[in-house]
C-alpha cells in the first residue's frame, strides 16, 4: 500500500470517528464543466438579491485560488435528520436549523480533523469550509463519489438520502482519489418538481433561487412579493418540501449529534404561540440557532406574511 492510499484510508476513518457520515476525496482541479452552468444561472437572475453569489466567480471554480498549490479536496457529509419533528399545527422551520448553527458545530470538527491529519501526514496547508465560502460543495461531493445532484439541486446519497450538511477540506497534499458519482438515480421521478409550491424547481435540474421559499424567508430583506401569498405552506424559516417528498429520504436515519437537538418549545409551539412570541423568547429559543439570521424582525415579517 502506498503512503497516499494509507493516508486516505486513515483520513476516512478519522472522519468517521468524529461523526461524519461519509468522506470522499477528489483531485483539486478547475471545475470546467461547472463554469458555463454557473454563468447561465447568474445570467438568468436566479440568485435574486443574493448578490454575493455574483462575487468570486473564479474562486468558486478553482480551488488553487483558495489554497495555493491545492492538490486534493476532501468532501464530507454530516447528518442532521431529526428524530422528532414539529407539531403539525405550527409554522414550520427547516430541520437543518432545529439545533445549534451547523457552521460552528461542523467547523470545530473540521479543525479537529485537520489537527489530527497534521500529526499523521506532517505539515501542510489547508482550509476548511462548510457553506460559508465560494466553494461549489455539491460539485466536489459528486466528484468525490458521495452522491448525485437531484432535480432539486441538492446532493442525494443512495444510503442516506439528502438530509445532511456538506463540508470540505482543501489541502496541498496528494491523496488517493475516489471515482466521481456518475449515475443520476432520480430517473423519471418529478416529485420535488411537482411539490414545490412556488415552482422554483425547473424541469432542467435547475433551481430558480429567487422563487425558493428558503430565499424569501432567509435571504430576502425586503418585503415578500404579494403574489406568493398562499404558496408558503406555513414555512417561516427555510423549506424542506422538496426533501420531504423525495423517495430517497426513506433511508434517512436520526442524527447522533446532541448539539442538533431542538429546544422543546420549537417542537411543541402552536401557531398562536409563534404569533405571540416576544423578542426575548425568540432569542432564548434560537440563541445558538441559524434562525438568528433572520433576526426577530425578519421572523415576525415571515409570520405576518402567512397571517395576512
């Protein structure tokens, strides 16, 4: 066994020990196939008011611009599927935001993994990412053999469904590379396309981000367009509809991360309690949650939009 092979095997075992559900490795190359897709997506205006998506075009495609001399991209999956979900007579919050903000939880584990790698592999340069930098996470995960991109654009794993976070380590060390995941197992299924109430999922495996409920309830700072009234199906932070209807998520299993466990009030509050929530209670329930991104005023706006 070569050093590259033994190091790669060790990294995958260490990632598993730290709680990651899957780990794949791909060669750090320019994402040539992604360039025209990204350009077309931006030219179509599908980013809406998310103007940050227009920045760092080259960095999104070339890992060497993020880590000079980059040779490998390690992609990882971290499950967030909950064992319990919200009361049905409630305003809905996306499952990924039930517990503590995943950016902090997962980045801590990534830094721990890199620290262990430094001890075994020797000194190297690396950066860690989880949905917080110009990194095309789904493209790298697919290139690393972890799954394929569904019609809803999310990565799907045959073994795990899609309720997981993606994370990456870009480093200047050559490793043993996995084969890309080449097969689309969605076939003729259009459940996510059909179920999307705002018609954000287009027939050509593209998502118009400017029509997505997650965009309206999290990213959009202005008033939500009135013509989307009655299309939100009670979602006030994010949306899981396309994942909830996906047949592959029958394989989802509850996570084992205590930090992702929700406050009981989040699970049990009914609509009238959310409507009467004070800023103090909001800050208490979501003190470590990604829901804080909307701030109390944004959360109130989203509830008011559904009540009108």
